[in-house]
C-alpha cells in the first residue's frame, strides 16, 4: 500500500506553483511601477522560504538514517543560505539611497 502524502507536500506544491506564476507574470517586457512593493513581497517570500528550508533540514536530521540524510541536510542548508542572502539583498535595495552609502 502506498504511503500517504505528507502534510507538507500541499503547501510545498502551492509555493512552487506561486513561484512559477510570478516568474511568468514578470517575463518579457514588464515594467514594475512600484518596485518597493514587489521587493518587499520577494523579501518576505525569501524569509518564509528560508524558514521552511530550515525546518526541512531539521526534519531530515531527525530522519538521519544514512549518508543520504546528511547530503540532504547540506543541500538544504545551502539553499537556506541562498534564501537568506536574497532577503538581505532585497532589504538593501529597499533602503533609502542615503542609508546605502
């Protein structure tokens, strides 16, 4: 009998679909007339993604039965770092020019 789909699979698929939809909306010759709003939303999404990745890494540690779990943990930690860097970059872009130096 197949295992039931984990409860986190639904939200993960929703996040995936939302990312694809945003990319499709911004593809081509799109001009964003309120970049601060878009940047704030992207930053919030990056923070949420980073938190999700961190939780997934902790869950992988809990399951840690073999080397595959360790590899997954490393990959997730790398992704968490990327999401955090994205959030920081977006935050820097939204600061007033005077604060950026």
